[in-house]
C-alpha cells in the first residue's frame, strides 16, 4: 500500500491556506493545518478533510514568533508519530501571512517589522526548524504575490518582503537539491478573500480595478490557487524547481 503524502499548510484556517489544504486532501494527501488564533476554524477544516477520508491535524503556530518554532517542531514530531506513525512529512506550504496597506511616506516601523517577521523571517526560520522533519524528495512552496511584478501604491513593504522570499526560494532549491527537495514560489494575483481586510472581495471599486487589469477579466478566487498548489506538489510536477509561478489570470500584462 502506497504511503500517503503529508503536507503542512501554514495559516490554513481561512483564505488561500484553507483552500489549499482542502485541495491537497481532494488530491489524496493528508494535511496538518496550522492556525494562529482560531482553533474552531482550524478544527472545521480538519473535519472537512476527514470527511474526504483523509487524515488531518490542527496545530497552533504564530509564524511571526521565531522563538516558538523549536517547540512547534516538537509538537509536530509528536503529531506525526501519533497520527501517522512517521517521523517525517513531505510537503511544506509557507502560506501564512497578512497585509499592511500604507504608502512609503506613511509606513510605520511596526508595520514594516510585522511584515518582515511573518513573511520573510518566519518563512526562513520555520523552514530551517522543520528541515530535519521534511522527507527527502519532499516539496516546499513559498507564497509570494503578483505585486512583486506589477506595482500598486500602498504595498511597497509587503511586496518587498515577498520579493525577498522569491530570492530565498531559489537558494533553498539550490541548498536542498541534494536531498531531492524541490522548492518553488507561487505568486497569486488579486484574490477575493478576507486578506487585507477583504479589500478585493468586499470593495467593488478595488475588485473592478484589478479585474480591468487582468487578461481574463476578473479578480481571482481561492479555487484558482489552492488546486494549482496541490498540483505543484504532485509527482506530475516533480521536475519543476526554483521557479516563480504567477497565478494571476494575466494580471497587468
């Protein structure tokens, strides 16, 4: 019997993380869902995954608190043994994040630091902490944004830290290649979620602005992203490595 692949999706209680976790389960994978605050929402995702006949666990994780990564790794090790009788997992999707909207002239140091801590330092050091638990031949997917290619006022700090993640992904691919671990970046365009206060989803003017600058004529929805990430983790894409893959419907072309 073939052993199920196990994926960790950070920030999977809502938005793109939730959609990705469910897409992985639909593709036949098991999932460890991390959440920062809402245990109830994370448990609901676990229940949906289990209803598909897959295994799942929810673990609390603040991706902006680097000091918490070593204890999280120990919790993860215990969860893997209890639920899967394994010491390793296969796929890491560094999805957790938040938005800070501010023009360069108005950005506070606190806003800047929070973006760096979650989106860059968090990705760097969480991956580092979990390296001993990632199986050889595994996959890492880091989430970026279409805003590293197409600029939009107010997202300078956010886009800059995501650009750092894109470079980091290339170096991860180089350094982890000897273990057969592929690392890629997925860069969504504007998506209708609660990200950034739900600006694209809930503000018709913002939604239309992005729809008008997208070749396919609409803003994205979570179902445009989660299944793509799930497919990137499959054996069908095993030779895709060190790439920035934009999933934006042709935004800003």
